[in-house]
């Protein structure tokens, strides 16, 4: 580490997201003093680095929160976006960036580093236009802004990679829109992080826009063929048709892949533009190429596949929470905000050791499923996808182990104490708030397993929903508990 950087405070916004979570880890490995700014501190509780950073909880739309987060900061990483928050995400992102710039100026921040999107094509999407406008707003104050613009990011757990992986795996023959022939310049997440962490060591502040990309310009169709080859699949048959609009394409992707339609649409719209590095905005003027060189598309895909197969995915696209129904309360609402709590309680006593029961509980969801009543879980997931939710196919980051903040199909881990307690919060679209909770207690040499499904309805509609679905609970929850114990006994 450069001696001149000692004592500097580096703020990372969006630390609970895909890039932010990895950037924090890398900055800490460089012995940086890191502060993170997150909306919900519980979401990063399970990260290995959580105890080594200063955590500021707040909202980027609140000036007081920004003042607390930016106080004493030398370099601030801006990794926020709102593409899944509302239809007017452009206005929200613009206002957030402007507030951040003004607060940074007030706090005497020396450098803002922003990860945006390559937007050199005049026919750019709403998403890319908003990313560009965000950079403009960040640069509206006197604080120098280094804007690094990237295209498709390939890495284990990234939304772009998951979309590519599932489309290629599931569709040996596919009809695709014309944009699969557009040129794009993907970059490996490893190289994105290299540029971001290198920007922390620049000898002087920079106020410029730089494009970053891998060494190859390819088409999306070529990427799919490369993926199929590396995965040992047959060459995919791709039939281009002119009628698939971005909306139809994103709906199809939301149906075929774990990536929900709300996230797939900005990804698809970005592919409509040619996303290629502009040589006039070369980053190599200030940051040299990595010593080992940039990863090719094949190398980036292979590395992502290896990390996925080894279950060594540090962060995932689903780490960022997705909006729920407009009538669903925020998790931060006080206890008195709900009218009542409805509960389905089950318990069972067994001679199976606690550690064996816990293995099954911690492995719930994803590839392991929900221990019976599979068709009912599939139906609930399908309904959720149809109304704009995340559905069951989001899966898990790791098939065996969970941490606070992890997504687990359409649940998120709210609390976990090994061999004692697991609490999952529902991110499916519901007229209220729901949890699924497991507690393990040793009593008289036996293991007692408590299982509770909790629901805080919103108004009369929420209460009606609970009583309508209650008959299905008599199939789902007793079966789940029995099968957990049965699987633990077999193991």
C-alpha cells in the first residue's frame, strides 16, 4: 500500500450488492480503511468482512444520512442504482446522484469513483441513458469524478452470466431477436475489480470518463456458443426473428431463467446498443493493464463456471433486494405497524442429533427443494413470477451453507444461528409480511424442532389471503417437518 494512502477512509456505497460486496473484500485485502453505506445493516451481517468495516445505515435520498456516511471520507465509490425500484428510475437515480455530489462537496471528499455503463451508441436504452445521466449529476459539483464505464460483466453470480448460462443450458434451439448479433465487449468481474481497486491508489485525483472492457469484441450469439462449448453442450441452433421486442424478450427471459423480468429488461435493452469500448476514453492512460492481462471471454466464462461448480460464489445478483408489492410494508416498520400476526406452528421431537437436523434445515431450497409438496411450491413460485415477483428459480448462493442476507428462492435469510435458529423473510409478492422460522432445542437427550410460518397481513385483503391459503398449509408444513427429520435420519 502507498504510504500516502495510510489513514484515508474509503466509502463503498452499494456494499450489499454484487460488485460492492467484492470490492469491499479487495480494498480490505489492500489494507484500506473501509466504511460502507447500506440501507439495511442486517444484509451484510453474514459477510466475512462485516466485522472489519465501519457501517453507516441510511438512505441515499436523505441528506443527513449522506452527511454521516461521507464525513472524513477521502474517496467514495458510487455503486448505487434504482432500475428495480420504480418505472421512473431515471428521475430517482438522477436525484440520488445529485444529492450525493452535493454532500460529497460539503464533506470535502477528494475523489468519487463511479461504475457506470458504456453508452457510446446514440440509440441507447433508458437504462444506459440513466447510467450516463447519473455520471453527469455526480460530476455537477467540484469533486473530481472518475467514471468507469463497463458493458456486460461476466462473473459467477452476476445477472448477465446467469442469464447467459440458463438460456444456453435450457434452450438447444432458440428463436432470438436481432440484438444477439450486435457487437459487445464483455469484461470479467475480476478485471472490473482490478480497475476499481487500482483507482484507489492513483497518485492524483482524476476527473474523466474511461471505458473498460475485455480484450475481445463479440456478439451475444457468439457468447452463447462459447458457453455451450465450455459446458460440453452441443452447438446451439439460433434462429433470429424481427418481432421480439425488448419487453417480449425480457418476459421470455424472466420465464426461462432465474433473472426476474424487472431485471432482465434493462439487461436486454442494453444489448440493443453496441456496447464497445471507445479508444478515445482508454483507461490505460491512468491505470495499466493487469500484470497477467485481461481475461478473454472464454477465460471469463470458464472461471465463472469453475467458481459456480466449486460453490465459491462470494456475491450474487440476488444479494440486492427486489421491490415487493406496493402494499407490502418495509422490514424496518415498527412492531405496532401490523394489526396482528397469524401463525402456523409445528413441532416434532426426535432422537436424531441436532447437527444432522441442522444440515437439512440449512440446505433448504435451491437444488434440495422444500422437503415435499413440490408441486404446491412450484405453483406458488409460478404465480409469483406471473405477478412480477422473483419466483423459486432464484436459488441459492451456496447449496449447503447460508449467511444473513443470502437469497433462498423467494426467501431471504434474516437471521441464522448455527444449529439453533433460521429465520427466512418472504420476498414473494404478498399482501403483508411473511417469515418461515426454524428453532432447534435439545431437551432430555432428544432434539425438538419448532417450525413456524408467520404472517402479518395488510388490511382485510391480507387476512383473506391467509385464510384462503391455509388449507394448503396442512399439506406443506407438516410434510416439510417430517421429511426434514426423515432426511436427517438417513444422513
